[in-house]
């Protein structure tokens, strides 16, 4: 069993990943500014209150962990302004992991980040750019920094996220010719991530996840 640091563990994919990792028997350090409010069962949970843009917080959170899951998000209201969270946090995290000797990073970005942007359908490109362009420009920078690192990384690019229970029926696509958009439950993204913790079959790959 691994000791897993989940950055952004208070909501969304991060919360679902913490829940799934605990269910699989892993120890979880759940990192968030609002970590005290994380309501998950399990003796293996450690709530760690911290800021992903604070070097001291990140450095302390890396102590003794085996795997880092980076699952940061920004509020919808912030998408129309400049977005720097993803790249700024990654520019801090990657060298901190290298210094700490923590080799494994699973980073959740999204379909449309990096070279998967070429797979966006023609009818989706304009609304994608208008609504998510600034955030995904920053996710591009995030992915580039991770790729330049010495870490054993996996880039997880889910499609359109939905709520609800995991279905266990989704495609993990690593070949650009197969990439497409689609729906996927946050719980299924978490299931994929926890599977990669146990068996890192996609280290050094970017993976698109859809049903």
C-alpha cells in the first residue's frame, strides 16, 4: 500500500481520489486550504491544511509520501480572468518533489490540454476557447513543466466531468488518433488514478479518459 498525497483533495476529482484511495487501503494525506472540512471515513486519512502556492506547505506535505496526485481546480467565476494556478503550483511542486526524492506524479489536467487540443471537434473549438481558453493555456504550461521533469509522471485528461457513482466503464486512450471528447464521472477518473498508483502502466504517457 502507498502513502498518497492528494493536492486539491477538498472537492471534485481530488476528493473522489482520496475516497477511492482510502477504500483501496492506501494512506492518504488530503491537502487543501479547507482540509479540516474533508469528511471521509478511514483511519488512513490525514487532513493537511495548506496552500499549493506556498513552498513551505508543499515541502512539508511531501514528507514520507510515495505518490503525488495533483488535482487542482479553479472556481468557475475565475475562468474569465487570467489563470496562473496550474502552472504556478506545478513550477513549485516539481522541483520540490525532485528535492524530496518523490518520483511519482499523477496530474489531472483535462481533454483539450497540450496536444489533445487538436482532437477538439470543429463545433466545440470556439466555445471551448471562449469559456476555458485561459485555464487551458495555463494547463498547457503545467503539462510542459511536468514533461521537462525527471519524474515518473502521468497526465490524466478527463473529458466532461459528471457526478455520481463510478460505472467502471470508460476508455483510457493513449494514442492521439483515438482521442475524443465525452463524459466521464469524477469517481471513474479517481478509479483510474488509484489503479495507476498500484500499477503505473501509463508512466510517461498522457491519457484521455471518457466513457
